[in-house]
C-alpha cells in the first residue's frame, strides 16, 4: 500500500430509523400487513391473495393520507414496520367509497352471498367502508393501523412509530384518535394500554375492541 493511501475503517451498519412512507415501500408494507393481519399473525394460509389485506388495511391510507404514513426502516432501506392513519374518518370513508372501491371492483367484486371463507369475509369488509362510522367514536375523528414484523416487535419501535403518528395528528389539530383491534389479541391490547389508550364502549363491537386516546401528542 502506498504511504499516502488513506486507510478507511468499514462503515458501521446504519441504525433503524422511522421515516415518511414512500411509494417504493408499497410491496414491503403489503408484506408486513399480510404477515400480521390475522390477530397479529400471518394471514397467508387463510388469505392466499397477497394484495387483499393491504388493499383494505394499509394501501388506501398511504394514498389518501400520505402525510400520516410512516415506516420503520431497517437501516438498509427496507420497511419492517409501519403506522398509517387518517385525521378524518368520515372523509376517509367517502374517499374509500368514491375512488378506492372502483379501483378494486374488477379484482374483488362485491359479494352477493354470505361469506364462506376468510377471504370472502375480507372482500365483504372492503365493500362496506361505512362500518368505520361508529357513532360512539364520533369524538375520536382520527383512526390508525400499526404493524411490525415479529422480529421487530418488543424492541420499542412500535412506541416510536405510534408517537410519530400521534405528533403528526397533533400538528394537524386533531383532538383524538381511535383504533379497532381484534379482542383476542391480548398482546396488542397490552401495548395500547401502555401508550395511554382506553376502551370506548360500543353497542355492537362484534369481534373488535375499540380504543381511543384523547390527546394526540406524547
């Protein structure tokens, strides 16, 4: 090695970081959604169409409210977790009905019979966005979805993602936020409890528990 050549130490691995969602994250976000959509676990066995779950629970938020979509970047550019939401559930439902369902209607026609499979049940949800308009949630106009790949859970990243979204909602003047979680997912409930969410009584919640937080800032 010539004496003038600089010896450089190999760079250390970049640290994971939360950043804004970018359209190039679409496939990674869809994969996270699929792997966490069944009560917090992998939905592929019951829903082999890998676009269906993201089309309901992730992608429309990235399209309609991109300023409220954030990902956990593993440090190498790959999203391994995300939080998405809307500041106005009523407006989101109108957008979903007016422009989102028509984009997907050829692939997922509206059911004409009671669902027989998990996938058919999810397609039914896709065509009923008004299910999100629950009267008891009127004081909590925003709502959200948050998911992380299993190997990234329990390491504080979920809390950081949540606070990022809560701060963004606060900056928009949103007074409160809610979410619906599958009641049997007790691990998720413990996570939300630690973040200050409380249960909102709903007359007919079905398999869900609704939680809310009145302050959208940490």
